[in-house]
C-alpha cells in the first residue's frame, strides 16, 4: 500500500461514517399493513339478522367507495409516523484549498466534514405519539362512518321490503275483490243488485292496479340508492324477505345509555384527538428546549495552515453546535393554541353526548310507539276488521246490507294491513337506529 493511500485512509473512513449516518437517518420500512384486508363483519354481529341483509352489509364493507377512501386516508396517516420520528439529514461539507502554501498532492488540499443535529431528548417520540393519535382519530372516524353507512343500508333495505310486501298485499286484495266481483255478478244476473255495484267493484280493481303501479315505481329510486351504497349498478337486483319480523331491543334502556358512552366510536375519536393535543402541548415544550449537533472534520495535510508543517499528517477536528431557542413567544403560543383546542374539545364532547342521547331517546320513543301500534293492529284491529268483512260479505249475499258497506270494509282492511307493514318497518328502523348509536364497530382492519 502506498504512503499517499495510507494517509487518506482516515478520509475514506469518514466518508464511510457519513454513509452509515445517512442510512441510519432513513426510516425503516413500516410493517406490512392489511391494506387489502377487507372488513368482513357487520357491527351488529351479535344480533339476529336477515341473511340477505347480512350479505349486503358485507359487500358494502368491502366495496363502498367512501369507506375505502377513508381506509386509505388512515393508511396514509400511518405512513407519517416514521416521517415525523426520524432524525434530520446530516450535513456534509467539502472544502478545497485553491492556493495552498505548499502542496504535494491534490487530495491533500481537500477538507471534509459531517454534522448531525439532534433534537432535545424525547422530541422524536413525542412527534410519533402525536401522529399515532392523529391516525387513530382517522380510524375512529372511519368506524363512525361505517356505522352510519350500515344504518343507511338497512333503512333502504327495509324500505324495499316494505314496498314489496305492500305490492303483495295489494295483489292479494285484488284477488279478494275479484271474488267479490263474482258474487256481485251473480246477484246482478238474478236482479238482486244494481249495475252500479258492478261498476264500483270494477273501479276498485282499477284503483288497486294503479296503486300497485305506483308502488313499483317507488321501488326504482330506493333500489338505486341502496345499490349506490354497495357501489353497484342502479338497477342491480335486490333480494328482500317475504316477511318482516318484529324485533326487540338488544339491551335495556339504561344499559343502552351506558353502552352509548362506552362504545360509540365518536367518543373514541375525541379521546384520540385529546391525546394528540396533549402531545402537541408536550411538543411545544420540547421545541422550546435546546437542540445540539455533533460532527467531525478531516483536513488534508495540504489544506490551509496544514501545509505549513510538511511533517504533519491529516488533521481531525471534533465539532459541536447548540441551537438556543431564546425567542419564547412562538413556543408559548403553540402551547396556548393546544390548550384552547383542548378546552373546545371538552365542550365538543358534551355536545356529542347530548346529540347521541337525544338520538337514542328519539329512537326509543319510535320503538315504543311502533310496539304499541303493532300490538293494537295485530291483536285488535285487523282480527276485528277481518271478522267484520266476513260478516258483511255474508250479509250482502243475503241482501241485508248495501254493497258500499262491504267495499268500505274491504278498503279499511287493506289500509290496516298496509299500516301493519309500515309499523313493522318503523320498529325495525328504530332498532337499527339504536344499534348504530350504541354498538361498536367490531371490524378487523
């Protein structure tokens, strides 16, 4: 090995040190995240469900574009954690003496130095914690929106089921009207009734046909709204149940209020924002502390004054620097800003609780009202209307009542059946609303 090469081994060693420092400042690759992991469960998995509806909720959790957008926004926030928690890049300076007093080699006229700045102790960890809290808030925002989305999907599905069953009831009523029309025709042929009765029954049948057409037209916008939530074509077929079952509340009313506070993701989002703001306060304090830098400089034997001593080898100089934050108003303002945001967050928490409790009370009132109405319809009104309709039919066949009385009772029976379907749907929607407020998003991301 030549003497010139040996003299420059320290310089080459410093270059290697710089490369290692630069490599160490690059954040390690973040652990794999389940970016393509789809959300498989509904947030109400503990409740009895309609199989078709469960499948639609699963499809929505995988395909809804809004949920996917929120999911990728959360992943992007996660990627900020290694960014904010990394040391700043080191500085490398290279000098060259153009006019040395003495020069043996060109390499000896170079000088190279490296400097690495370090923030105050705990600053990087505080930044990482603040970003983790921010990404957690985005995740809870996603959970909250998913609960709302599943609620809207179930609302639309029950609307479609209601329309379908109303159509079926109207079609069944047409069959009853046609049976009644046969009786009217027999009485008309025997001159026991007027032709006006025959015209009335035909008018009633046409009225029911028109009602069915109106109900079928109402299905189209509801179906389009439902399919939009699943990111499907507007005219995609939607399967509904043949019967809507009555439902009960998943918990007592007092337990529901406790679960609202404990499990609603809106409170988890507020908790995450609170952690973020407290770390922001801590960050303001740490930013007000000194930061320092450490470095090393290697000067060639022909660099600057080194050339005046031909027998000297390369010079090594250790360096240190300190940043002194003497202008305190900036950091004090950052701390006060976070403090004011925390005070505002306390009021926001109270408002969120008041809004959710109000929504819960409204849903519970709707449930109780529908429960009373359903009991009245199924136990009293509909059985008596059916009995009255049967009696009037027999009386009309015997010529003891007018036909318009039979027709009127038939209309009342139809209205009661439709009201029963509407009440069942209203009850199911009330339970869905309660679940969307009090259940947590049991979703694996």
